[in-house]
C-alpha cells in the first residue's frame, strides 16, 4: 500500500466540486458498460494535465511504464494499492508524489467519498500510456 504524498500546507482548494471531473481533454473513452468506464490517456513528457477530479475508485495500468508526478490539489488524499509490478518513489518537491513505474504495473486507487483532485505530470522522456478502469 502506498499513501499519496502528504502535504502539511493547506490544499490549493478545498472544494473538489470546483474542478472538472475525469476525463481530461485528450482522454479517450475505450468502453463503457453498466459497471465501469475504460479510459485511455497518454501523458506527454513535460506536459501537466489540468487539475481534475476523481469521484470513483479506479484501477490503472501502465503498459510501458515511465515516470509520473502527482500533485494534490483539493479534497482528501486518495490511497494507492500496488496490485502488480512496481512503483518506486523518486525525489520530488514538497506536496507531490513522484514515481518510477515499471512496465505492466497495475495500481488500485481508493478515492475518498467527497472525491479528490490532482494534477499529473509525466517527468520522463517518452509518452506514458495509462489505461484506467473507473468503477461506477
């Protein structure tokens, strides 16, 4: 189990409802059924996602691996559980969680009842693909 980076400072915002819910621009809906959404996203090197809100638990897989930094913006922190592969913490600035992700890693995120908002940034040199299964 891997807790999201803790930050002693107050979050940038406290109301998660002010942020746009997933999906971000450029995120592709692969499939939807009565139980879940399947999203595909490519994080381009050096380009942060806009702040976005997660309202539901999800499982994410990273087929090619890479480096990803998560910056908490609002709401309670989500909790990540490593299901397969490896996510090694890397040095970063305060208030962020940075990981080196091995190819094929699968992570489950438990999202707090009020939702959570964050920004994701690919700090690697190549695009980082993520397939996200969001539970309804």
